[in-house]
C-alpha cells in the first residue's frame, strides 16, 4: 500500500483548497506547532511538518519552549493559541517531557483547532461517529483502506496497541466501518494466536519487527503504524509481505498519511472558522 503516493494526492487537493481559502479570505490557513524541549526526533518531525505546510500553501507558526516548561506554562501557551484568530490549527508535538501533564496540555487546545485529534472532544466524536477531527495516524490508516477498496464489513480487525491517539481511535474508526475489532496489548495472553485470526491487522505497539510473518493470516491486510530505530516498523516486512494481500511499508506507508491528514484537517479547520464550505469552493 503506497502511502507516499496517496498522501501526495491528498496534499495536492489540500493545497488547492488552501489557495481558495486564501483567495476568499485574504489569509492563508495557519498551523501552530508547539515543541517542548529539544528531543532530536521531535525537532525533525516538526521541521518536516513545517516543510509540508509550506508546500501546501499553509503558513506555520512555531513555538519552542524549554524542557523545564511547567504544565501551567504550556497550558497557557496553548490557550493563547486557541484564542488567536490567526491560528487555524494547533499541533503539540508529543511526547512532552515526563514532568508535564500531557492530557492537561492537550485539553487546552480548542476542539475547533484540534487538527491532530488528541482532545477528549475529538476522541468522543470518533467514538460516537460524529463529525470532528480524527487522530491523524488512525485517520491515515482509514484513508489507505478506503483507497485500496478494503471492505471492512464483517472483517476481524486486530489492533495491537491501545494508546489514546493511535490504537484506541484506530479500533473505533474500524468499528464504525462495521469491522469486528479486537484490541491487544502488552498483557494479552497468547498474542500470536489472536494476530493469526486478523483479516485486518493494525500494528501500533512500538517494538521493532515485533510481529512476524508466520503469524499473519494468509490474505490479511497489514497496516504497520510503527516507526523504530533503523527505519523499521512493528512488523517484519519481508516475511509478512509473503502472506499478506496488502501491507504498508516502513517508511512510505502510514507515516506520510499521518502528515497528509494533519494538513487536510488544518485546511478544514480554516474553512470552518471562516464560515466557508469546502464543497462549494
């Protein structure tokens, strides 16, 4: 499953909408990125997102905060960005330093600007199947499945991982498309036996090549949401690809889709804030 190519098509459409919004309002959509500390991987991710914004006609405002920033200081920064009419969407790069209450920080983001889909409001919208911003990686996974015409009705989907912004929302979005969903995690007993039942497998465990090809059901669709040292995912690609009908590579699979959905939702937020209907632009 070529996430790079699909992400490019989504980003081209996003750029076209951004240009129309800029023409109609005189102001380009703007994504605010907030980074606490100097984690090298996070610095790289934020820079990548800023570059993609520029290519899509989205301006960006970057806020760097020192590692010693308190929860209260971060909440105040995010609240101010939420109240700033020039900001369309807000991305808090995670993880944040351990001494910060990440959930409190996320909840300081206004729901209408939560283009990364990390607030409880967005989580509830996904759970109830209501309009709202989806968590970007699960949203990218669902776009890949749709692009490759994977009919989820009645399929057994197994999600390995239960984080609040990846595993849990991925399962909810799959359930909304009529899949039967099983969540697995670090305390699941006999994990391989459950993985072998998966018609659709989402790997989001954060361990390099944790899932091996011998545990993939022949013909299964495999979505690897992991990214580990050495540019490898949570699935051993070669052995899994020999059994899967569709599989995402790492890199070039789920990763590009995450950023594409982030930019798309930033433009959607900008349109909503300007009272514009994207379908009519």
